[in-house]
C-alpha cells in the first residue's frame, strides 16, 4: 500500500526539481558576453555563423567594436568566417 502512494509522490518531486534545472540552463545558453571597460557585459546570443579564422565581433550603438565570448570565463572569443562586426 505504501508503494502505491510513495512512487507517484517521488515522481512529482523529481519532475518539479528537473523543470527548474532545465529552465535555468536554457537561460544561460541564450547569452553571450563582451568586455566593456574591463567589465563583463551580457548581451543576447549572437549567431556568428560558420566557425572560421576571424574573431566574432559586435558593434554597439555608440560605434565601439567588441569581441564576443560564450561565457565570462572564456579566454578565446567566438570564431567566424565573417569579416564585418554584427550590429547590435
């Protein structure tokens, strides 16, 4: 009798816990990062296209150009075949 009650309750607890873990991970993947005045700044995910030899860069509205990184701990910027920076 205890198993008929305990198993569905545990399934609900695990499903709820996993839904929070999945949602947070998706939010993190939707961001890229740039360095502005030696500070990390989050920007929306930029599609750099095909990986290549060039650094993927973004041009902000003030005209400054910055390299795009996948995470704040990245050492290497994203790579692309494009030669022009993406306008943000």
